C-alpha cells in the first residue's frame, strides 16, 4: 500500500481556529486589535465572495438539476451543453478550494477491478455517462478482518478509506434502455456526497451499479444443487428416466419394440416433469434470494454513507470551501503577526505545521503559498525581498 501524502485539509472549524490562535497569547494589545480587525475583514471578504459564487452556481445548475421543482424556461441543446460544461468547471474549482483531491482515471480503474470489502461483486458501465468526476478528501489507512465460509479461515485486509467522496455525473443525452441507468433522465447531471468509503468500493457509489455473484458464491449454490440433483434423479425419478429413455430409443430408431403409453406411464411422466420443474424452481429461487441479499447489503451500506444529493451537495461544498479559505488566511495572518518580524514562506509554513503537530497532534500539509496569495489580495500582507510583512495603514 502506498504511503499517503499529508492533506491540505484543516480538520478544525473556523471559529475554533480563531479561538485556538487567541489562546496562544502571543499578541500584544495592539497586535490583538489588528488581528481581530484582519479576521473580520477576511470573513467579510469570503462571505461576499461565496455569496456571488452560490448564485452563479444556482443559475448554471438550474437547467441540469434533476430535482428542480420550478419551471424551466426553454433552452436549446447548445445552451444545455454549455451549462453542463460550465458546471463541471465551477464544481471542480469549488472542490479544489474545499481541499478535495481529484481521483485519477488510473485510480478509478484499479478500484473497479479490486475486490469489494463487502463480499459482493459490483459491476459499473461507465459508457452510460458523458462525464465522470470523482473527488476525495481525508484519506487514511485502515484494516478489516475478513472471515471465510463457516469461519474456516480469517484474513486481515488493508485498504485506504476516504472520509469524503464527491461524485459528479453527467448522463448521455440518449438513454440506453438496457442499461441499469435507464431510469435516470437523459442529459441530466447528478451530484452525490458520501462518507467513509473504502477505495476498493468506489464503484458502489454509481447509480448504475449492478450486483453480481462471485465464483465462490456460485459454487456454494451450484455444488449443493448438483449433489441434491443427483440424489433426486436416482431416488425419485428412476421410473421416469427408464420410461423416457425407452421412448427416446423407440423414436430415434434404436430399438423396434414400442412403448405403451397407458395411464400409469403418463402419470409417471407427469410426476417426473413436475418433480424436475419444482427442483429447478427451488434452485433458481435460491440464486435470486442470495443475489437479493447482496443487493440489500449494498443498499443498507449506502444508506449510512450518503450525506447529500444534487443541489444539497453544492451548498455543502460552498460552506466547506468558505471555511477552508478563511482558516488558511486566518492562520497565515496570525502567525505573521505573532512572529513580530518578517518571515519567508518556508518559515511561516514550518511554524504553522509544527504548531498543529505539537500543540494539536494533527499532521497536515499547510498550503502556505495559497494562504499568502489571499493575504496579498486582501492587502493584509506584502512580499519584499522574499520575506512577508504585515501591512499597516501606510503600506496598505
């Protein structure tokens, strides 16, 4: 299993970050007033910024929202296609600002080929979609003990678990009637947000996922069926088999002696046919019931992992992105103030990461370059001779 890279995501609330900084007591009275004013400026700026972003996303997503309950003014196909492309770009930008990482096609392909941790075989047809985007946040290494049939063996499986997974899907304009996604509106866009998803089970998040049976499950049904079938044939269908063989031999010309089909012979044939039919129906029911149990397990698992759908996902991401932008800016601004001297980007980055590690037992990769760009745009800090300075009234 590859080593996981440290995440940019800061697992604390914005309000808590503010209090955590203030509790350090590294600011004098003047710097404390300046920090509170800067924090208010940061929060006000991003509140207005994401308010505008929210309305832009609502306008773009409206014509593609499968859950919309308001009337849609007529749009031609070119308008709809343009909206879909704009939405994909806006959602990707929003996810990056919320510190989500894009799942590459190679990682997704490996996930689709990997065995599921829930002892079921899942199949997904990606040809049902025009566009697929998958983003994750918060990866950790976990292990789970898997038991074999009748607890004959046990095996510990190590896997990567994602705290959050966002799935963006745009269906093709032409529906495939034979597809599992045929019930979805052609050309529509779907957004899903999940929690605690193993990397080997990413395929279960797709709406066209089909449940299959592993070879082991087929053998667990097939072998008992063959054994019991042999017993039925030898004990209950002996007379029927003899009579059927005699009839076939006469009809195929293997022997010339005719077989009399009297009342008793017909009863034997019908009884044999009924027994075979009942046996086949029982085996088919066993197969369907086992597959149904797998489907129920998948549905039950998804019920607890699904956090939000469609427009609700956008609102959650907007809030996450605003929180992330504010937290990064607040931290960079506080540690520049608390240093009481200019700092290089590397020095600032190290101070923040060490503070999280030693003070809060949290390992992360602080995105110092992005944080400093935001402070410069807000006129709270400026770069001079490779060192970052706090802006005062004159420099601002």
